[in-house]
C-alpha cells in the first residue's frame, strides 16, 4: 500500500466554491510528487487536507499507518522577526519540549545543511529572500519529518536562488528519505524535482495526468530534460 491514498476527495468552501472534486491519487514512501496546475485549481487546498488542517467534504484520505510526522513549508518564510535564525529553526523543537541542548544542536545542524551556519545569529531583516526561505526549510528539517509538504516555497525568488534551492531540496530529501509533496506553478521546477508530476484541472481540481519521470540525475539544458519538460507542459495545456 502507498504511504497515502486520496480517493474521490471533494472540498467546498463556505461560500459555495467547489475547490476539489473527485481528487484521487497515491503517494509512495520516499517519493517526490509535485502538484502542478493553474491558479485556483485547489493545489494548496489539497495540501491542507493532507496536513490535517482541513477535512474533506466527500471522499477519503487513507494512510498506510497513522499520518507520519510532517513538516510544512509555506510560500512565505513566516519567520519571527525578533528572533535570530537559530531561534527560528529551534521553534518546533521548543514546542515539542525537547531539551535545550539537543534542540540547539539539531537547529544548528539543519542551518549548516542549508548553507547558513555562519548566519545562525542573524535576524530575518539581515537575510535575503532566498536565505529566509533556507531558514524556513531548515526549521522544517530540524523536526525530522517523514513527510514534507511545500506550498510554492520558491515562487517569489529570483531564478539563481530558486535553482540553488531546488538542488539542495532534492539532495536533502534523498539523504533523509523524506516523502515530499510539492505545489508549484513552474513546469521546469516540477520536471526537475519530481519522481511524478500530478497535473490538475482548473477548479474544481482533480488529476488529469499522472506523469512518471525518468529516474537519475537531471541536467536542465539536456535534450532528455527538454523532452520530459515538454511532456509535462503538454499535459498542463491539454484541454480537459
């Protein structure tokens, strides 16, 4: 059985808007799966349902066991402006009442893995946009999640920062055997990061294409990558 299976899930907002209808897909343990689709198609809503922040109106979400420990990275870094990077990363560990010494060590290690060891005492206002997002990801990693949910975390970044974070995220997910469900509008990003890309219809969102991508390293300028990218783009543009 997959780590997670959604079966004919539907979600309606209080104003009557139908966000999701007949949304069905599976996610395997250790997979990197991207949700790709037009604005307003329900990608973020699906992520909230998976996180347990909302409940479906119809259909089911079934876990292999219980919902695993998860981390959630939002489009905005959502850092405490008065706290330094290390304290921001340590926050979930403090909430879990983990011993201060262990929490400091885990937070410091997470910052180092994100390339920010020398910025542990920097305040958010002293960091660039890309660095703030690195702190946000470090905060999620410090809690050692088995499932990482990411809601367009790199959408506001410049292209070099975005590509660097894509590379680091892919490496860290592999090193830690983390399952990732990643929301994006970018065909290139989805193609580069993912084991599978789930292409969604306009609202009410459902899956119109489930594209498995070739395993192994990917070179953004290679013909093979261009071919995969075209498959994803064609699926996105195909009429429903």
